[in-house]
């Protein structure tokens, strides 16, 4: 599903070039649920942005479902971000003056659908928010907001979900509930990568990868016999 070869990335800050990823080789199979851990500044978000086709590596190759991402045009990348990948962020990134239903329907609008309500309602039902469709984000709790964001992430039935510290702004009980939801989405066959600092959150994942200073330091599979679900959307 995901394969990177020697990915390198640096940022220029003022006069200085700071290298953030020093050659990342990573392979993730369809249906895996992976935790990406490591201290702040180790390059987790930078790597996630590259995996999500939001950013490009300076060097190295990235193959997504067999396709060489470097060969794709901006338009093709936009379609991949819209159709194949669902993003979930620590701060939810919902639009404040829009209802839950409207927020969830946005990726469908971008994909050209004029009538996203029915699917948006279905996605909100999947995340347990059928009774909150008309609420705006500020009328919802943190956990409910993150559920709305997850509904938005799955509305186009993506094969991959990338979540960057999705429980970072939630209390621990709510965080675990959100992880139950990710677990269910993984059971449906979706490949999921979750950045987290919290061991209880990482423990939900079959595989834990630890980064340090822009490199993969550890890669542990927790259970021997986990079968990738393999019957997912891609
Ligand atoms: P993590 O998510 O593991 O905390 P990041 O990938 O966000 O780490 O950041 C890794 C390093 O890259 C940090 O030192 C950070 O300051 C730097 N960095 C990240 N994004 C940018 C950017 N857009 N411009 C300049 N430096 C950046
Ligand atoms: Mg980060």
C-alpha cells in the first residue's frame, strides 16, 4: 500500500537548511494499523505529510498503491488526497460556521457531488453522531468534533487514514473511544497510520514504529498472527 525508499527532507529556515528526514525506508501493507511514535521534532508530521501527498520529499521515492507519486501531476495528487486518503488532525480542522453535516460533506463537494447530504448523514451515523448532524463545531464536545472529522475523513471511502495526534486534544477516556472507532475502520480493511505520544493509544496498533531525529529507530509488530484485512476499498 505504502512504500518509501530513502526519503529525505529538509527545510530552509532563514539562511539555514535543516535536515528533518534522513532516509526513511518504510513499507506498510494494506489493512495494517500502525502507530508512529517518537519525541517532538523527530519528523513524524513531516513524514505523514509526505505519505499523505501534502508534501514532497527532496530525495527518495514514494510508491502509493504501486504508483510513483513523483510522477503524478498536481491534479492527480489532489484526486488521490480526496479519494484515497482520509486525514484526521489533532485540532480537528472543522469549519466553524458550518454544521457537522456540511463539514462532513465538503470532500464530496470538492469531488463535484452536488448533493452530499445522504452520504454525509451516513458517515455521521457510522461515527455515532446521527443525532448531531445540525450542530456546529462549537456546540459539540472535543470527542464529538473529532468524530465529525473522522466522518469527513471516511466520506469518500478512502483506503488509507492518516491521523496526526488525533487524541492529543482529548481526555484519555474520549481518546480511547476515538481509538475504538479507528479500530473498527481498520477492521473494515482500511490501512491506518496514527501519530501519537501516548503508549495506551499506540497499544491499539498491531505495529509500532518509533522515529528519532528523522530516522526510523524501531519497528515492532505486536502480534504474530494479525492478518491484514485485505478486502478493503482498494
Ligand atoms: P514531529 O511531528 O515529530 O514533532 P515535525 O515533522 O513536525 O516533527 O518537525 C520536524 C522538524 O522539522 C522540527 O525541527 C521542525 O521545527 C521542523 N519543521 C517542520 N515543519 C517545518 C516547516 N514547514 N518549516 C521549517 N521547519 C519545519
Ligand atoms: Mg507533529
